C-alpha cells in the first residue's frame, strides 16, 4: 500500500513539472508571437504612414503617365504677311528610364532600329539625367519614316520606348535671312539652370541666335500636359485629362521678302553685308550677311565638317556682319560730311568733287 501511494505521488509530481514546462513554452511562444505582431504593425505603420506618400506616387507613376504637349511656335512673317518661319510636325523617339529593367539589352535592340550607335544613344540618355526617371527623354529627334515603322512594329519588345509628335520649326525659303531669323538648338545644361527655362527639360529646342533667341519668350508659347492611363506594358488605356498648350505669338517684321532675296542674290559669292533701309521711317527692308548658313542644320544636328566650315576664319558664316562686323567707314562716311556741308551752305546739291581714293595731309 505504501508503495502504491509513493508511486502515485511521484506521478503527480511529474505531471506538475510537465505542466509548468508547457506553460513556460506557451508563454515564450506567446511572447514571440506578440513581438512578431509588434514588428509587423510597426513595419505596416512605416509603409502606410511614413512612406505612404512615396509608394502612392510610385504606384500612380506606374499606372499614369504624364506627357508634355509642346505648343506650336509662333510664326515669323515679312511685312506683307509671307511666311519666313513656320511649323511642321516632327516625330521623336522617346524613352522613359523607369520602365526599363535591362537597359543594355534594350540598347542592343534599339540601336539598329534607329540607325544610331549604342554609345550615341547612351550620350543622349546621359544628357537627360537632370530630370526624374519617369520623365521621357528624346533619344532621336525628327526620325525618318523607315525608322519609325521599324520601331512601331517592335514596340511590344521595347519597354519604355514610345513615339511622340511635336511641332518643329520650318523655314519655307531655306537659308533666306538666316542671320536675321536665327535658328533653334537643343537646350544645354547651362540654359536649363537659367530661371526663364525652369520648365524646360533636356531635348527641348530653344532660340539660340537672331530673332528666334531675342523673342524666345514670345515665340515659344506655353506648354500643355496630357495624363494617360497605361497598362503594365506601357500601352495606352485611356486619356485621363488634358491641358492644351498655348501657341506662341506671331511676329511681323519690316523685312520685304522680295527685296531680301534680291539682296542675297546680289551678295552671292562675296563676303560682306548689305542693309536696305526706308529713309522715311528707318525701317529695315533687307538685311544680308554673306556667306549665310542653313538654319535647319542646327535643329537636326551638325557634324564636325559642317561645324568647321561654319567657323571658317576668313568668311565667318556665323557672324552677322551687318550688326557685328567692325569695319572702317570708308566712302559711307561721305554721306555724313555731305549732309553737314549742305546744311551749312558750304556746297550745293549740284557741287561735285573728284575722289582719287586718297587724301594727302601736310607735306
């Protein structure tokens, strides 16, 4: 009997020890679960509250694409309303870096389609590093139809690549009055840092010379914006909303196109300048600097040979000799002397003088 009681007591004692061990294990498990729950809640709070705005914007960017709408540049007209500088459609190939997972693979596939080297495309992408990755970068401006058709057929395998149509400059009379009208060129990093170009992005065209530069703010207009909903492949689902661009203002010059063309024809083959002025009003009717250049060349890009020719030290095609050249007045100063002599009565309108081309002063 004593043996049985002792055995029962030992069994009960072991049961109590097991229960205490199990209770400790449960307490540890509950504590671990509680700590995991605290960590999970803290992480959830950090994602939802601290980084909520960041992920919301990132999600919106993945679904919504903002496209800037370039305004048509203002026209430049002669005194009779004839078009000296107008607008034409330009097809650009653009890339959104954020949509590209393997940039090297994309460049290998894109290079032959564009007819550009991979290094050239990288240079274009590098010049667009100023803006955020979701902003499109122009990698080929004014693409040819054969390039566009090849890219359009392969868009499904070119993530981040799309084609945009923007208004571009058109000079219907070619290189007529290039020094006066000026030309457009891609905005540089130095230009972007200026306050007046704060809304510009790499790849934008701005006035670089002549009237195009002097009246940039009037001719450029105001950019618009279109928000698009796209799918995971970057394909358009719908247009959400649109703020249309405001076209640039037209500019009417005192230049007469017929007289300008005749003056340029007269100066062909010479290095110099010609200015025709209305003596009654002082308006400039023609302004020629010879030799000239093609203003369209700067928008499409010029190679080293073209740039070397434009900087020829003898002919200086880029210099506006009518406004920037410094020359001895020569016979043109006779008009000033004759006007003063007539006013003072020293000579009459019928007086004549023999000019030998030289004058001896003193012995």
